[in-house]
C-alpha cells in the first residue's frame, strides 16, 4: 500500500467515475483502475462496485476512503510543518469563503495580504457554508471564512468583525424617505430572500423572526446580485450586508439603502481552521489581515 494508491481511492470516492477520477489524478483511466484493483487484492476486500453507468464504493470502501483522507491530510500536515519551519510565510494556503461575503470582502483585504505575505500562494475557493465546513474537516481547505455560530468542536474560530445589515428598498417605496429604521418597522414587510443553503438566508430569517416580518413567497434568489436587481425592479425589499453596498460596488439610483438605528442586526464573521493543524500560529497572523477598519463596517458611509 502506498500514498499514491490512497490518493487514487480518495479521488474515486469524490468523483464516483473512473475517468473523472483519473483526470483529477493526472493519470490515465487504465492506470487508475489497475492500481485500485491492486489495492483491493492487497487488502483482500472489494472497495468498488462497478456498474455500467456509475461507480459506487462498497461500505468498507467508503470507510477506507475516509481513513485514507485522514492519512493524506496528516501527510500534508507533516510537509507543512517542514515548509513553515524553513519559511513560515511561504507555501500554499487554501481558503474557503461563502458567496455573499467573498466578492465584497476580498477587494479590501487581498492587496494587504499580498503585501504582507509576498511568498504565499493563496488559493481561494467560493462555496456555500456546509461545503466549506466539510472540506475543512476533510483537510481539503486550510481555513475558511464563515459566519458564526459554527458548532464543531474540531474547529478553532478566530473572530474577525461584525458586519451590520442595511435594508434595501426600491426608490419609490414608502420607506425610501426614512433615514433610519428599527426592527419594528419591518413587522408588516415581506422580504426577498436567497434560496436554501445560503447562510445569509438563515441570518435574514432570524431578523424576520425578531421583527415579525415574513418572506416574499414565490421567489428565492440564487445570488446577492439577483436580490439587488429584484429590489431595483420594484419587486420587494431585502437585507444586504454592509460590505455589499460599499465601493467598489457601484451605487444604484433605483435602490435606497436604509440603516438601522441603535443595535443594528448584523452577522459575526470569523476565520476557522482545524485545531489539529500545524499552521495554527501562522493562521492567527494571517487572520489579522482580514480584520476591517470601523469605517468600512459603518452603514452610514455606504455608497
């Protein structure tokens, strides 16, 4: 048994297809198939169910693939320890971000990160929260920037900032002339929300629950930009995170942004990584570059 064959098995578990697994592993399909068969012969058990249309791992195959991921992750940790002993600020870092934050946060932090860590190769992955968490646990990501709370005893959470929400309304809406509002002002509103799987949907639903507001039926957006366009088209109102209305995002004349008075609804953003990672000390230094100045998080200065 060798690490190469374990990587082939993990690739097969992920892609459920010999051709795609071989492509992801940069080998030919016959090579990958042959090595998987050799691994089965060595272990004395069937790892794969081969059907005409797809590949399924057997129950023992799934368990061995899971353990193989852990082994490969530990090997990467060993390599990371060696690399960072030689040069703590070099190497590759795989960072996950969720879609309603990444495009709006990165323009403010990437130049600073590149200046602070010029030898670091930063690989960015944009996925929904649950996928980022799974990839963190499997060792496919080194860190993730997510909204709290996250309940996972395997992960360390390093708080970054609290991001307030603003209410986006069409220019002709009755609320458009207001300079500020309270949660009580949302009591008779139906908000446009994102589809299931977006953490911003869950956060907005919590605000709706606190305010006594509801969800606009018959519509769920796939992205924050779709929500913005629906508001501009006078379809309804929605909550937007502050960074999503700051430059370089251009203002829209057909939308009015109204901040909340007093204790505004917000989301808490943190960087998370495995407690077992060899990169803990470096990630604490790295996370500091993602903390934002107060004026950037002030809805009053929104574009």
